[in-house]
C-alpha cells in the first residue's frame, strides 16, 4: 500500500509497512509537472508477466512490488489488490510508470489529475 500526499508542486509516494521490504523502496517524490496522467484500470494489470524484476518481489496472484522493466519501460509496482491500484504515467523521471495500490483509488486519481 502506498500513501500519496501533495506539498506545493511535489507529490510524495510513501510505501507503507512491509511493502518497503518487498518493493526495495520506501518513498518516491515526483514533481506535479512530471505526472502525465493517472487512471484506474484493473483489467490492464492482469496476466502473470509484469516484466523483468530489478529488484523486486513477485508472487503470482498475491503481490507485485519493486522495479520492473517491460517493453522498454521502467515501472515501479506495489500492488496486492489490483482493484485498489492506480496507474500513473510519468515523464522526465527515472520511472516511466508507477502502478501502486492505494486506500482510495478514486481520490488519488482526482488528486493527481487535478494537481498537474
């Protein structure tokens, strides 16, 4: 689970609890201007192949967390429940995409899309 907050023109993505161990990361800070879009799309997250893990944790059907490379893109995952996941498209960042589980996906999508 990831907690998303905004301070001025910066979004902070805090990885919570044991997910820090599985994702090999505790926090990401992304300028609002670098967020292209945010959406919820559980169907797009299906399938067992998430990409090449570097580093990360993947237990099919249970958890995907960490850094993955797929189709020439660097993606940060932290998802246990795909129905609570948000897909965030980035530009000018180390990651091309964040796929994170949050407590209230609709509120996070609104926060990220309105904050650009």
